[in-house]
């Protein structure tokens, strides 16, 4: 039986996608639920599994644009138990013929004209050259031999006037004078460039202009993927529709780092996950959203929608672009649960295994540019959210504490917000609450 493999529905608004890669190749035997190909849409990249076992026959190539419901392959279920294509047994005459083909080659006969040309043994070329100059000719003197070799002459064509038929230097000179020299072909001189083809200003003088092939090698054109197109649209949209403003602050990471170092080994041993900084900021963001609910709201037409849940998006960078999987109900999760979900998102994002429902929604986003070495930035909103927190690299700096200059591990924080909903005072209050929670992590645990 033949079962068609179709592009499944992956979202209400998604009508097409890009078949980026075949995980299983044409002719391979697959099992049920085994991943067949990767589908990239304007929202997510996912692997599409096989519904039945059998032998795969692909119908479209990698990189093809496909639509929802389109048949991209077929699976022959009758071949499910076969490990590979079996070959029919050879007949008796075919077996003997095959044996003849693999039999050791016989020693070639003397009549080599009937078979393929045989390469000449070593030294044959020198023998031919000697014969071409004549075996019966008297030997040449060293000086004459040198002249013959330098000019590539054939001694048989030189008129000998020496004693006993020897070739003298005069004979060689006379032969050279009587034979017109071969004039080598001189390449045509390049034409002077026209005024319209003059070198660009700043180009080195006397250096020819680059050819079209050379110019083409300086650039590479790659079509935007559906995901990158969607990212582009959303970024332009938010810039045009929201009143984005950014406020900054800095936080001393000393206490969080000390708290983390103190409990890191026990935490990792008990929960089998590393205790990072992101879980502290997720907890701090939940606390700050409770303090300033305007950052946990969105605009829909002429209404402000206040959200009473805390779904925190975590920006994750991939080769295809930035994606923001969402931690649902972060206020109900422990530090270990948050860290596990972040690690899982990062791992599956790199493998293009995030699900569409994991990227939808979200009340607030946290982006950590510090992992790339960023010291300060202005993050852009993730619509329709009204706020995004930017974390940055931890850097030891001189700060004043209790009227003394000390060295502390400091981090700049940036809060971008939609000024249509959030006022400046509310944004500053939100960011100060984040700083207070990170500066004193016990406040997060006690929720005070």
C-alpha cells in the first residue's frame, strides 16, 4: 500500500513553508514516528515524522517551497520489513561470466596491437630520441651535443661535413641559419579602457579592473528564509506601531554570585541541572511585574488588556534567527524547574525542535546579550508585549560602596517598554525592583 506524506497543518495562520532538509533519504526504510524532513515556517522550524513504516520515496527536493497539505513523499508500507532492496539471484551463465570478470588477468601476448595500449617501460623515450637522431651516425662531440640539445635539433636533418660524416659546430650553425626560426605567438595587447570603463577613484594605477567573475565572487546572495522574513516584518512592525523607550540601570552581582557558589553543588546534585543566573532574573521579573502591572499588559485596538498570569519569554539565538520560547506560569515554578526548561529550550532550539505552541504568547521577555559579550544594548520589543529586559556581560568595575571605592562584578540592565502603556516613572520603578531582587536574592525566596 502507498501512503502519501503531506505537509501537516502547523498553525492557523501558516499556509506555506520551506522544506529545508530531508532527514531520511529517498529509498530508505523508515519506521513509524521517525523524523522524515524539516519544515521551516515563518514562526517555527520543526521535524515532521512518518505516520507509517515503509520505504520512502521523495517527491520534492530540499529547499523547495511547499504548501500546507501538499504531498512531498510517498511511503510503500509493503517494504516495511525489508532492510534494503534485494537483488535477484544470478543465472548459471551470469555466474560464470561474473567469475571471468573477476579472474586474474592473463599475461599479455606479444601481439599488443589487438589489445589496449601498454605503457612504455622506463627509458623508452630516451631510446626513441636516440633512434630519431640516427644510430648509424658518428658520435657527437660534447660541444656539438650541447648545441643540438639546446636547440632541440634532429641530427638526421643536419648536413654533416666533418671527417667520417661527423657533424661539426659549423654544420649546426649553418643548419640554424638556413632554418627560419619559429616565431612564437604574441598575445594581443589589451585595449586601452574607454572613458566609461575608467578605473574607480582610489583604484591602484596600472592595475586592470576586476572582471565580472571576480566581482561576482565578492558577494553572495541568499534568499530570506520564511522565519527571517517573519522576524523582519515583526521588527519593522513594532518600530512603526509602538512608542519604544529604553531606561537603564546597573546591578551589583556580588550577592547572587556568592549565593550561587554556596548552593551550586548541592543544587546540581539534587536536581541534576546547573544553577545559572537566568532563573534569578525570571523570578525577579515576576516580582517586578506584580509590582508594576502595566508592564504585564498589552494593547488590543482601543483597549488595554491586563494579564494576571506570568508567561516569561526567553530569547534564544539560533543560526536561523532569534526565537522566544515561553516559560508558562513562571510564578509557580521553582528555580530548578525554570533552569530545566531554559536548558531544554536552548537545546531544542539549536536542533530546530521547538513546537509552535511553545513560541506563542508570553507576557514579558528577557534577553541575555551578555552571553555574546555585549556590555550595553537597547533591546527591541517582542509584540504585542509591552516590555523586555536586556541582561549584559558581568564586568568588574570600580564603584562606591559606603563612601569607599571597591571593585565589584557589575551588570548593566536595559528595560525597553511601550510608552503608550508604561510611563517613565513606572519603568524606573520596575527596573529598580529588578535590581533590588538581584542585589538581595533572599527577597525572591521570601517574596518580600
